[in-house]
C-alpha cells in the first residue's frame, strides 16, 4: 500500500483480484499441495504468480525470480542489474529466464497468445514512460541543478520530479505489470503528464529566466543549456502537441477516434 507501491490496491482492481474475491472459497487454500492449474484455477493470489508452485516449477521465496523489470528507479532496469548492485545471487539470472518463469505461471490458465499480448502491452508502457518522461526528465533535472538551491529538496522542482517518477511513475508501471487500468492511467500516466506540463515545465522555464538575468556568467551559461534542452524535448514527437505543433494527420486521426468513441457511447 502507499502512493509509490500500491500493489495491494492494484491487485484488487485487476481482473485477477476481482476473480479472487469472487471465487476465493473455491481455491483449496487449505490443501498441503497447492499447484495452480491442478488444485485450483479460478483465480490467482499474489503468491500464485510470485512464489507458489506450478506443474513445472517448485515454490520459491525469491519474489524477484519471476519479474522481468525492476520498476523502482526513475528508469526501470532489468532485475539482474539491481541484484548485482546489491550483491545478490540473482545477478546471475537474466531477465529472460525470469520472464519464462512468470510465463510458466500464466500458461497454467491462459493460452500463449494471451500471455504474449500481455507482455507487448507491458513492455510498450515501460517504453512510453521511459522515452516520454523518465529519460528527458533526468536530463532536464541534471541541467537544472546549477540553477537550483544546493540542498536536496530545497526547491519545489525537487518535489515535483520526485513525485513524478517515484509516485506516479511507479504507479503507472506497477499498474501495467499487474493489469490495473486505473493505476496505469488515472493514477499513473495521466498524473505524470499533468504534473510534467503544469508543474515541471513551468518550474524549468522560471529557472531559465532567473538564470539568464542573474548577472552570473556561470548561471547564464547553465540557463542557456537548460533552455536548449527543454526546447529540444518539447519539440520532440512526444511533446510537440504542447506547442501546438502536432502533425495534422495525427490531429485528424485523434479527432476521428474521439468522434467514433462518442458515437459508440452516446446516450440513446
């Protein structure tokens, strides 16, 4: 639970969590042997996916052995990288093997196409978050440092960026990993976008203006570098809409999609 790791809440809003609440009295959880696809199949628990035995795998108490992304940092990393950083034995287990382990669980109840499609969605969300917000955000924050108070969290921008990746960014990524649509979108990507455009960008623009007029040659040079990077980010394909520079064909496509959506769900 919590703003940066709401896995419990995500589970209960996901189809898995809903199925668990509907069928938990049928899951044979008192059995000494508890293998998904053999002793139960109506729904998984957290343990089912991350720890429990399958027809082909034994119980594990290392919950990282079935996870193919570590979504804790600003930019997600493969779990063997974080295990190596902490000196854990998992440094020798590549993410591909861990993904195979999780897919083994999934295939106890789902077919191959369903499992493959899930990972397409999951990886695509991670890629979008990285390319649109996380990597540009890290670059902008590095260039902003010379223009900020030197004390950590002594600036509004420190809090804006921290919450953007640590709270909202984690929620989006964890939501996608567990198929919780509200946490992926409304508590995740929507809030990231809102705070990037309405909080982070204005704070960066203010730092640029103060730096340019500071009378300090070092700060003036830093402000020019930050302004150049911000201009580059906002003019990129992911953000040019903000400057009213969206490609006309993309704008037309979105309008058509909105029109079709409204027609589908209009009140009779």
